């Protein structure tokens, strides 16, 4: 019995010392892991933030390029019929959008919804303006109809999307 008692006198303090050593090592290792994780997150932010800002810049450029006034001034030609010019405008809008499709990875869902809505609305304006013209209308007639249809709008959807994106950038960054 005395031998068990002596054994307990040795093992209990040794067990406590071992347990305290375990707690100290675990605490030290957890602190090291937290520091490494923080460092990785910080480096990740240094890489991701410029990429995200560039994505927002590219999307704003897309939205500026698909505004009806900019599209028409860039692509306008009196040589086209209204139908040909309609196809050219829609093709240009879709190309611009498809070229920047990957930018959605860096944007919030709500911002991307604004972008897609702006693209769809711009295509809709082009189509509705073209449908309102007769078959013999020229590209100039279509240009004028599009500008007249969008002139009354206080803030068209591409401009709304740009405004939303600017607000989001200010909130996030």
C-alpha cells in the first residue's frame, strides 16, 4: 500500500507538470499558427485588393462603353441600314460584356446584377428603338431614335450601375 502511495506521490506531480507543459506548448503553437494565418491573410489582401479594384475599373469602363451615346458615337456610320446598325450595336454590347464576364468573380452579387441589368436594358433600348422604325430607316435614324428614347431618362441603367459600383467601392475599400 505504501508503494502505491509513493507511486502516486511521484506520478501526480509529474502528471501535473506534463499537463502544464502540454498547455504551454499548445498555447505557443496556437499563437504561432494564428500569426502565420494572419500573415497569409495580409499577403492575400495585398494581392487581391488591387485585382478587385482593377475588376471594378474594367466593369465601369464596360458600362461607360455601352451607354447609348458612347456606343453611337463610336460606331456610327450613315452607310448602314437601321437593321444592320442594330446588329452591330448589339454585337458590340455583347462582345464588351463577354470580354469582361470573368470580372464577376471579384464583385458582389448585387453589383453584378446591376451590371447584367444595364447590359440587358441597353440591348432592350436598341431593339425597341429599331422595332419602332420602318424597314427603310437608316443607321442614322436608329441612332437618333435611341438617343431620343434615352434622353428623357434622368439616370439610365448603366449610370445607375456605375453609381452603385462607386458606392460599393467606397464601402469595401
